[in-house]
C-alpha cells in the first residue's frame, strides 16, 4: 500500500495511537507529521453511536467554519434568468438553467457545489442520478435549494460545509489547511464538532460521541480527547 511508505511509517512512529491528545496538541502533532509538498487539507473524523439504517438516527447538517476551508470553492447556480444576475454578483462561477442540465447529462460535474432555486428542481431531477452519488444534488436541508441564491453562494464561498453520517456511523469533513494558524484550525474543528454534537438524534442510545480523529492528507490520524465536547 502506498500509505505504508517511508514517510508514512516515520509519521506513524511519532504518534501514540493509543493516546487521546488535547485538541491543541493534536493539531500541533498533525502539523509536525505532515510531509506533503503541497498545502495538505486537515480533516476531522468522528465515530458516532448511531445506526444510520434508521431514518431517525441519520446525522446530517451544515456548519459555517469561522476561518473557511482554505479551498477555492466553485459554485454552479441552476436558476431561471430572473435570478441569474443575483447569482453572478454573489460570486457564482457558473450560472444557467437548461444548458447546464444538458452539460451534466453529458457528463460534466466539474464543480464543488450546486445551488438551485425551487422552481427548477423538477427539471434538475433528470440528473439526480449523476449529481447524487457525487454529493452535488441540491437539498433544502443544506440550504442549497433556495430563492436566496446570493446568500447561498456567499455562505459556501465563505466556508460553509455540509456533512452526513455514513453507513458505518462515521462522519467527517475538511476543516482547513495545514498552513492555517493553529488557533484557526482549533476554531474550525470546534465549530464542526459542536454542531455534530448539537444534532444528536433523540433516538440515539448509549454513548453518542465515541471518537474524534484529526488528520491531514496522506498522514496518519491523531486521536482527540472528546470529554470537552460532550454535553
């Protein structure tokens, strides 16, 4: 496996995999062991005590990271002409309606987020099988189906991220770059974790927050103490 290369083994040797670190210590450890030549993305993964097979235990939401993700996010707004200028002025990278549905049908998905107005969702359903598996299908719960396209675009550009628990009860999200100041990473990570904790389903039994791990691209994970995040 490529992840078992020399750099990865050296990084793993610097991490006590049995130890849960304070968040500040974990961030510094991630910075120390990251060896990529590019500005690596920092991710947070959480193990939740939920059973996503039951609809009332699916954890899904959005959160505004106070310091952004460090990534330039490309946004497509699918709307009719009366909303097009509003979307462009807000910073949307692509704006249109039927022509973009046709492009997507032809295989184009070169975008990070798709925002749509409610009145075009019927037509956009034609490409749901293409957008859905890529996490691009607009959804009212994530704020990407709205008449206020300007607000939606600005929030996404500023650092709003969407998250959803997977089939194994894990949830993860990018929370910045290794080059971020440690305090900014801590702020983003804390905001993300607190929102996931706030969304604890009433149907979830037992320990909800079972584990937190912080990592960077191509580097091993560092466990984080979870007690401070548990209500």
